[in-house]
């Protein structure tokens, strides 16, 4: 099978985002722009620099409370999320906790930008029943769902992969850490539209590099 990939780009200047994005999209299907690594005032400039590639990009603005770098107020973050939605990327990644804000949800819907509603657990993998309940709540918001946990055992990895029994399309579910590393590949075989990779240094624990994924794909031929 063809392994579809999304390169996570966590650069700190508009120029670096632009140059890295062009390099990434030569080999990868998609790219995730981590706007939380930028100074907020550089977001508009960055959007202009990468405008021609928006339809192949996932836009993410992760706050510190959700494992990201954005440290300004939540009011400021929601304002930037609205701006990102106006540029119509492939997906706008919005945390499940934030999308409960009806005003934000309605605003994004008006732009017609697809929402990738996301939820992360950086400490553990909850029970299968808890994961299924979370999935069902998220599905009420969008068919595009990202659920990521932290695996401390093979059992944890099996729990997160069990979500694919419930999904139709649009689910990206895997586990972080060494025990969850394999789930980043298994999710593709179970129906995930793509898996997140890096160009070199991992942006998240257990993340494969793009070259590693391409090597694994060649071994299958």
C-alpha cells in the first residue's frame, strides 16, 4: 500500500516555514504547519508566503496546555484560529476542548474549512470504553478526528487501535512513545488518511522521519 504522510513543520520564522514546506511537499503528500512555534505577529506573513500550498496543509496552533508552544491568552489564540480558517487549508486542527466554543465553531463553519478535531493524552492511554466515548463525542463535531495517547505497554497500543472498529473514514488515531511507535504505521493499514512524520528531528515522541517511512514502503514492494 501507499503510505500517505504529513510532515510536521515546527519552524520559528516565516522564511524557514516556507522553505521547509517546499522541501517537505516534494516527498510528502501533506504538511502540518505548527503555527504555535512562530511569534504570533508572524502568522499573517507566513500565511501569505505559503498561500499556494494551503490545500495540502494542516494548520495547527497548539497551546501549552495541550502540549504546544502557544503561550499568549486563549482569546488571542481563538482570534488567530479564526484567521487561519479564512485561508481554507486542507484541515484546521482544533482541540476538542476549544471547539466546544460555539462561537468559534460557527465561525469556522462559515469559512467552509474542514475541522480536524483533536484530543491528546500526554500521560497515558485511557481504557477502550473511555476512548470510544471520546470518539463518539468528537464525531458530533466533525468526521475528521485525531486521537493521540501515550502508550506504556503493547496493550495501550491495542486499545488505541481498537478505535478503528468504530470509524468510517477520517480517523487518525495512534499512540506516542516507544510502545506506540508501531501504531503510527498500523493506523495507515486500518484506514487513517495519513500519518504524521518529521523531516529529521521528531516533533513528537516516537515519530518516524519521512525517509524512514519511505524506506519501509520500499520494503513492501
